[in-house]
DNA sequence: ACTTGGTAGACTGTCTACCAAGTGCCATGA
DNA sequence: TCATGGCACTTGGTAGACAGTCTACCAAGT
C-alpha cells in the first residue's frame, strides 16, 4: 500500500526534551514517500510525474504534492518544467563526479571538525557502526551495507557540530545513496577498512589525518564508480546526456 | 512599490540559445522579493510574517506566498511554526561561525577547481571585479563593496564547474551577505588585497595556493566578525541563543 | 518530402472559498 | 500571583474553477 500512513515523525529529538508526538505536515510525508520511491526505483528516471496522479496514489490533494514536488525540484531530485510537469531527474554523466567532489569537500571538513570535537560516546558509536557495516558487507547484504555506510557518514557530519555541513552533506548523501547502490558490492571490503582507519584518526583527535583519509575515501569511491562505468559499457565516449535511458539496474533482484 | 513586477527572469542562458523571455512562476518572484526584503532589513529579524498579509502586500494570493515561504524555510531564511506563522530567522550566536566554516570548505574547494579550469576570459573578469571592488571600498560604498564581493566569490565557484558547489555556495553566500554587511567596512582594504592574491594564484593555475588563500581569507573574515562582536558588546559570555533581540543594526542609516 | 496551420487534450499555475485544528494571548476567577 | 477558560488568529489541507501553455497529431498546401 502506497497510501501515506499518518507517520509518527522522524525520531531524532534531543534526549532530554521529549516532545509529545506532533503529526508531521502532510507535505513532509509526501516528500519522504516520493524520495523513497525515487531511490528504490518505483518512480523510474525520466518518468513524468503528474500531480493529480500522485495525489490519488498517496491519498491526498494536489497542494501537499505540489509543495513536495517543489522541494524535490530545489534539491535536484526532479526537474520541474513549467506548464508541463515534473520529471524524475535523469543524472548527467558527470553528475556523480561532481557530487562526489562536493562530498569530498563537505565530509573532509566534517571529519576534521569531528576529530576536533569527538566525545567518547561518539567514538563508541562510530566503532559500532564500523562493526555492523563490516558484518553486512561480509554477509553480502547490499541494502544493509549502503544504509550503514550512510549512517556512519551522517554521524560524522553531525559530530562536526556545524548545522550547514550537516544539512548539505545530508542532501548529497541521499543523492549519492541513489546512484551508489551498484558500486557498493565492488568497493566492499576496502571501503570498510578505510572507515576503520578514519574512525581511528577521529578517536585520536588527529584532524589532518581524518580529513585526509575522508578525502581519499571519497576519491576511491569515485574511481570505483568510473571503473564500473567503463566495465559495464565500454566505448561510450561522447557525453550525450539526454533522454537515453541506457540500462536500468535493479538492486531488488 | 513592493508589488511584484512581472520580472524578466534571470538571464543566465548559454550564449547561442537565446530563448524568448518567459515569465517566471509567481512563487519565484515572491521568493526573490522576500529574500530581498529580508536582506535589506525591510522585514526585520524575528518579525512575524502572515501569509495573507504578504499576499496583500505583493498583490498575489496565498498560494504562491505559501510556496515561497516553504522554500525560505528550507533554506533557513525564516522559521515556520505550524499553526502560528513564519518568523524571519534570528541568527544564533554561533551561526555566523558555522556559516563561515561551511563557506571555507566550499569555496576553498571551488578555488582549487577554479585554478584548475581557469580560462583567460574568466581571469580577465576576476581581475575586473577586483578592481571594481577595490574602487568601491576606497570610496566607502559599502553596498557596492558587499555586492562586488558576492559577485567575485560567485564567479569563482562557477568557475569550479561543479554545480553542487555552485548551488551550496550560492546559498551560503546570500546568507553571509545578510550577516556580513556590518563587517565589510572593518575588513575593507585587507579583504581586497587577499582577493588580488587569490586571483593571481588562480591565474597561475596554482591549485593548492588558491585553496589555501581562500581558506585564510574566510578565516580572517570570521576573526573580523568576532572582533567586531566583542567590541560592540563586551561581557556576553553565556550563549543563550533564544528570543533575545539584543540590538539591531541597520545599515540603511 | 517538408512545412505550415489547425485542433484537441492534458497539465500546470493561480485564484477563491471553506473548514478543522493548533497556537498565542488575555481576561477572568481563585 | 497563578492557573483556567475562551477567543481571535493562522496555518494546513481540500475542492473546484479557469486561463495559459505544452505536446501530439492530423490535414492541407508547397
């Protein structure tokens, strides 16, 4: 059922101030539902999204859908063409590159600040995530690996204590998560070894080292993506970044 | 007159493909009108914004205003309190710090990439902006100085060729421009000397140097802000970041 | 074969009206 | 003085309407 459940709001509250459950605005739920559907491929790239259609699908009126679509547009998930409608964004060839370059800058700085401010508690959590992620990776659970990877990176940016870095990195990470899934199995073990080194640097408060490792980590990911790209379709040099659906990989077997 | 003119859309088209002027969606015009009013102080910090009020003021209906307000909320210009309305965001004490830290990361990376990709044309434009900015600064034209400062930084990020860096940096820069105005006269000459060194490094293609200068540049700005803060109100140590309006500086004399 | 003109359908952008629920404020009362 | 109750206000969401625009398609003319 794709109908929106009156969702119990995301639970990322500060420990002490426990507010009673406040129902999320509908547009928020719609936004989340749509990103989820985009990420998991229910809404394929390039697909024309019609407001009333989505409204019917989710059991709400046009307004919340519009508002969600506009936010998705601002964040680059869909492209809004005036007078026509929204299309699920089709990533250009160089987009992953640029995304990872931006991530490198954001997360490298975050890692530096995280190393500066790291508390014992944080470090413990990081170690835990490393362990969990490695386990998933060894078990071949791709979804789990990618998710844990996201959580680890997210925690590090949060440790930076800089709300702007957190915000931007969160946006970038979700996008990366969208493109990244096929890369995960290739990077696999190496990625989590790097995570371990990174956590070590942070726990030792070594800012420069943490920043450096994070930068290399992202760089390796980019390389892996390119290699995979080259291997999957050799002989595509011309950058025609238009409505060529190419192949669509599904991770949900 | 605050009524929205049927604005002629931003003109950042590629040179060859000259599209006929297409009227912007209303929400876009509303968004721009509101940010402008926030930046120039027409809408003071902490002010309660009511949808119908703004709608009347701008001569449109609630709908475009709502959509604009939500975007402003997402970008941190206003705080949306459900059931009550929007308040113009009141920056917390540490916010400028965080903003400048984020900017340091983003623009330092941009400067690096700009140095890598710089064309002759770009460098010429940079030199021009430096000259203009210095002139403004010497003439004591604060508005002009701040604006040119923004244009210079904006051009550098655009030269990076990374749309995400451009996007994030643009957001940060507008916010900085909002907070920054009081700092401009203090920083003055030194700031533009640094700009000159930066442009030189970029023109020579020295990536590391460009990145380094940009980082220091931002760092100096932050220091200047702190000094000004300390000078203006000595003896404020406790970080109570709530509805204390403190003093409000107006730049529009 | 190619261009032009016309037609039709679909969808967005915007407006209006309306209702329910939540929030802040103020006066009342203990 | 402090809690309570109530009122006015504002948003969040729904529904319906209408103009403008975009796409596609077909037919006629060159």
